[in-house]
C-alpha cells in the first residue's frame, strides 16, 4: 500500500488516529470550515448565511437573546440575526445529515465534487475545526454553554432513514400465505452509530472475511450489515460492537490484514471479453454469444466484492481499461471454507444460514427469496447438484413469464445471466440457489421463487455443499 507500512502499523496500537491513515487510500481530503468556537470545542457559532462568519459585523452593539428553542441568538443593531450559538453535538448531527443528503445527491445525479451543483462541504468531525484565529484576525473566545443543564436541548435528534436500509423503506410483501416453521432466533437489532465511510467499510470487510456476508461492500450501514453482525454473534458466541473501530481493526489484522489494498490492472483484465450492454428481453439475451461483464469496473467490483460506484469513487480519474493502472480495492482475504450439512433459507430475514454437521452456524449470506407472485417453496428440500458458470434454459410453461416470450430459450452462461455464475439445484424442480447480475440489490428486492445471492457468495457456498445437503425454508 503506497505511503503506509503494514509492519510499522503492526508495531503500534490501533487507534482512531491510525484509522485515519489507513482510510486515506479510500477517500480524498476532508474539507474543513473555519467556525467560531470555544477553546474547549463544545460550542460553535452558526450564521444564517452558512456555517461560519468570515468577519465580525461592525454595526454597533450585538445583543444576546434566546429563541424559542432555548438557543442564544446574536442580533445586531439593525435587528438582523448575526449568529446562533449551537451545541457542537447538535452542529455535527446536522452536518452529518447534510453530508448524507450530499452523498445521495451525488449518487442520483452523478455530479462530482468539482461540479458547481455540488453541495457545500461540512465538517466531518470536531477535529476538522480549525484553531487559532478566525478570518479577519479576531481571536477566538471561550463561549458560555447556554444549554448547560437543559435536558430539552440534549435530546437526540430524530435519525434520518438510512437510504441503504430497506427495512426502513416501504416495500412489497415478499412472503406468501403459507404457514412456515419459525426461523432461528437472533439478538435484538444492532445499533450502528455515526461512523465514517471507511469505518463502515472496515466492518463490512471483517464480516465478509469471516463468512458472514454484508453483501456488496460499499461503506454504508444498512440491513444487510446488521443481519451479518447478528449472525456473526450467534456463531462466535460473543458481542461484536460495530462502533468499536479499534477492536474491528485489531480483528482484521489477525485475519488478513488491512481492509484496503492495491491492485494492478492486467492485460487480461482489460481484454475481457465484455459485452456492450445486457438486454432485458430473454430472446435478445439468447442471441448473444455470452453474458459477460459489460466493463472492467463491473468485473473488478465483483472480484473484490464491491459496489461498482464505490470502486469508482475510491479511484477518481482512473482509466480502468488501461493495463498497468494501480487501483485501490478491498482486501477480501481468503475464501471461507468448511462443510455445510444444512442450509436455512430465512424468508423473513432475507438471509441464508449455513450450518455444519454439529449444528454450528458457519456462514450467512443476504438473499432475495421469492415474491408474492412467485413464492419460494415451504418446508424442506435438498441439494441435487451444483453447476458453476451455468447456462440457463427458459421455459415459459414452467418458469415465470418474461416479456412476451412464449418459446423455450437457451441463454448462454456468464455473470450477467439470470442465475449469475452458480446454480445449486434443489430437489423441488425449477428451484435453486444461484448468483445474480445485480449484486447491489441482494436482500432488497424479490426473486422469482429461488434463492438469489451475490455471485461471490453463491460461489463460496457452492464449494461448501454437496448433493443431499438439507435446505429448509422458514418464515
């Protein structure tokens, strides 16, 4: 890794400061703003024009009053609000929401940081507050805390829905009306606090390496991450605190090293083969020679278990088609191994749980399992066979209806095929556990009755099962 010595890291204790150095490979510089604040950084002043005052207005005396929310408000001689004294905790609550809106805006529009439409940056932490003097040479002063002993102001602000957490968003019913066996019990839902993109990534990498997949690694906390933590805790019999960054980094060091590494794009990577686009219609898919990746970024994202947009974000300006290019990627470590004796497909949790012959949970994967229109089977079935890089035969008489196709179609193999890179056939005809061409949607969308995993998770599971392994569907 450029600019960082793994050996030197191992000789020092893991800390949040060390994390900042590690995560420098994954993010650009953090933009800081100058703000008025007390020397103990417990307070900041927020002006109506922005989050700082570049100069002290010289309009005569400044009066201090309180607004209806109990905050100190500075009003100049003309009756204009000059600034509001806000608790630093509240300021950073608001700043984080602003960053979330900015990230969502960039995700939807594709505008880069340099775009004139880019949302203004906000401090990411207290450490980004500057010290010394504010613009204009005015020394900082220590501000009184107007919220001392004010329990109303200390109440936590309501959290915004996590854009990546489908449990908080409306969705269609993904079960069916049949009665199912209750699924395994897990500890109460995990609360993940305010963590940076890099810290969430480190947590996702830890879970992924241990075989408790969070789905695509994208630096976002969401339902797939929470489910993975709950399964990890059940398997290991201990608590994994997602907010303890030092512990997560120490565990990573003992199991594969740092969460990020570098990779050199090879001539084979750039050569493909690739296809320009994947059509929706199965008849058009069947006419293609293969259903390969559409780009080097899509291929590399799957290779390193990443969301494609996150891979591009980590490597701004990189030409992924150029052999010899050095890129920053996730250090996925080694593939989980073991012998799976039983699989539980939990429809309610949207998760596949794999157990060994002693009944111990050894792996878990987020999954899309059935829909109201094409429900998954109930009860118990078994694994019939495993096929890697399979083709796909579409038969409208026994499969779902795709478009207007009314004839049997044979689709070529490839990661962008309907079942991805793996087909684990089940004893119930037409049903199976398989991969997907859209890994970022796993656990958040429905399937056509089968169990859909990311390609890399399906491949990992396929190598741990054999014919006869029990698959139990539970609600």
